[in-house]
């Protein structure tokens, strides 16, 4: 099981017939949109008055019932929690530079990849629904075998519906990452080569990316991070979630155009 860049490395080793991957029969992996530096957890704890992060005994990003919540438990028994859509405020402050240049969101090189089923139909039910993609014949057979012995429940949906669940992040990866790669290349920085580029990225989409870049640049500053720690998550969480939803709404026409 691995995230996209790990899976890509394994596939390259398999192509080279390297002995270290000889026993791997299936490769599974989650959709991977963004990653944050470990400093994100330290910042979250500092915001709750905890300075010694070495006292953590348990850390779960998606604890409890889907969609889950961030849960940090310390040695002295104290527990700190934040809802999934509230702790996402940490992302713009601590997003990793490497993930901004990664174009694979749905873990394209796996046998089976799995992501959250972000749809009002499923979100209202809770319980934890996932969108599952079988990318190889081996992956398809594995899913069918599990289904036949009642290990999993499966239901088919149209590709367009599966893509709509993650349209915003697909654009962030399949267009946004290439704009960011292009920008870094012009600055003389090293960039990854994926062997393909989008045919056309509109001017309006490039303008949207400038806004995104500005937000990440400002949020990554030390002072910005420190200020965020002074604001209670009871305020920061709902505020960020509101801004996130509003941003997705106003940018949707540009970010979804020609994507699905």
C-alpha cells in the first residue's frame, strides 16, 4: 500500500525486475490530494497550549465515523480533536512543496485505488462510503473475489460521477501542478518530468492559480503560522470551511471547464 510517488517507484523497480519487489502481488493506494509537513501537528498542539509534541501516544487523521476527525492523544491522557473539514485549515500553512508538483491524485499506477465518496447522497448517510477503481485485471478480480464472499459491498457508478466527487482536486493536480512546474522551471528550479503535459490551460485558469499561489505563499510565512495558532479552532475551523466552500463555488466554472 502506498501513495502515488511510492507506487511509481515500486512500478519502476518492477519494470527493472529488482529483487526487492519480487514478492509484491498487488499494489493498492489511496487518492492523495495534499500532504503537510509534520510541523502541522506541532502547530495544532501549540494552538491548544501544548509545546512538547514528543508526548504524543496516538495520532489519527481520520478517527471515528467517516469522514472522521483529527485525534491526538498525549501521555497524560489529554485528547485533542478537530473535525475533518475544520483541521483542513492546516493545509495552506503547511502544504509540502513536493505535493504541489505532483500530478497524480487518484493513484493511477495501482491495481486498486480508493478515495472518499464525496457526494451529498453518501455524506448524508455517514457510515463511510468510498469510490474504488480497479485499474488492472488483477485488481478487478480481487474486488470480485472479495464481493463474492461478502467481504465488501460494491455498486457501479458512472465515471463522470466518480470524477465529479473530486473535480476540484483533479483540476488542482492535472492542471494546477503543471502550471506550478512551468513556473518553477522558469525560475531555474529542478522539476519532475511526467512525459506529458495538458494540451491547453486557459488564461482564466492561470489567473486562478496566481490566487492559489498567493494564498500558499502568505500562509507559509512564519508570522502567518503563528497568528493561526492564536485563533481557537472553534473559530478558525468554521471560518476556513466557509471560505473553502465559497472558493470552490466561485472558482468552479473555471476549474471544471473542459476537465470532465
